[in-house]
């Protein structure tokens, strides 16, 4: 099993970026398939590492073909690999994502991309009632050094039914609850990169434990499972 991201991954995507058409890709498809096999093995290896501290239910590597039906960008191929790691549902919430792209555009992401209406309201109600535990997690030194603060979409003002002057309005108005960390190309192809990603993912655990607890209980703390 591959324990590194092969160097040729980044080289191939750089070439594809300047030759993003079907003729070029079909000519170089055997090269891509060989790289893809190694990268899939690397993602699976990372999943094994993550299972030492979490319960990963599913690993999904996204296809290189772009869905251009509703996009102004009609280029047929992505110039990156992306893969998600789903936690065991329903008790474990949140997800992980690893993105491999040249020119220092690789990154990892964790959190909640598109919480459904019910989950979003439950999270907001929790922050309205008590945001202290979330603040403690966000302000932890080791957590902050790795993950920084929340990124993603947020409302410009308070959601309906919430006070725009509430002390936790910065959290309440969020629509996504995501953290990201970027990596340089030299880091991505280095020995030990996947172990570093695993260590970074491990540091998100206090946040996931908290959010899983929130999303599997009602406002009285009673289990919904």
C-alpha cells in the first residue's frame, strides 16, 4: 500500500492544466490511471491511520471528470484529487477532506459543509444558550495553531428568530462550520505527509466530540439516538 503521494501527481496536474481537453487526456490516460491507483492507495492508508483514533465508515475519492452541465467553466477535467472520509453515523458527526493540487493549493478541511435545516437550527440554539464550550475549543493553543478559526459561508445579519445583539452572534450567523489547513507542494510529496495529515485531523477531535454531542441530543441534553 502506498504511504506517500507520488511526485508525478503534481507534475501530471500541471500538464493537464495547460492541456485540459479530451484528446490530450485520452492520450495520457494510462499515465493518469497509474497515478490514480497509487493515490487511492495513499488515501486508503490515511484512512487506516485515522481509524486508530476515529471510526471512518467510508472513503470516497472523487472522479476527475467535471460535471459541466450547469457550469460556465466547460473544461472537462479537474486538476486535483479530492477525497472525503465519513465518520460512523449516526453517533459520530462531521467529516474530513483531503485535496491534492499543485502550486501550493493542497489543503485539508474538516467540519460541517452543508448542515441540514434541523442540524443548523440545533447548533445555533446551542450557541444561543451557551457558547462557552465552543469558545474553549476555538481558543485552545494547539487547536488554533493547526486550524485557525472557522471558514465558510455566514449570514450578514442574525438568522430569523435570533437576536442580532446576542454575544454569540458571530457563531450563530454561520451557515457552515469548517476549518482548513493548506500545504505546500514540497510537503505533499515528502515522506511522512500522510502521517502529518493524520496528526492534524486528530487535533480536530475535541470539536467533533462537542458537535456530535450537540447533534445527538436535544436542548435538555437528552439523547436523540
